[in-house]
C-alpha cells in the first residue's frame, strides 16, 4: 500500500494549518496498523510512504484516518475506506475521498 498525499484538509483546532499524519488500519486484522510521519503545518501533506503488510488472511478493506498532531492531543481530521474486494486485489492508483 502506498499513501501518496492528501489535499484540502480542514484547519486545526488551533486555528492554523494542521500537522497531519495518517493511520492505516485493516478491520479484518486486529492490531495491524501503519502510521505515517507527521508533516508539519500543511493542509496538503505529501506522505510518499509505502507499507508492506504480511497478513495471515486476505484483506478486503483498508481504512485510512488522517489526524492532526498538536502538543497535547491528536484530533481526527478525516477518514475513508477502500474496498479491495475478496480476495485482496491490486486497486491501482486512485484518490480516496475522506469524510470529516
């Protein structure tokens, strides 16, 4: 899985641009997650990170959650789900629309 970028993220709770990072989870695999690095002060982070998952059974859904990191908390900015179908297949490059 490659997480390339995000665009048009909402403002942070502090009133400025967020310090976003993404968390990728696999609902069929409890505890299996990936986390990107934090990209400071932007509503359009370029993550450019690849993740390899060695799951013991096929994955049919991937959840991407984008958070704002502040000094004392992490606030959810947006979230979306990719259905990769049974069995897991390559879905190619595409935009995932995240909901607040």
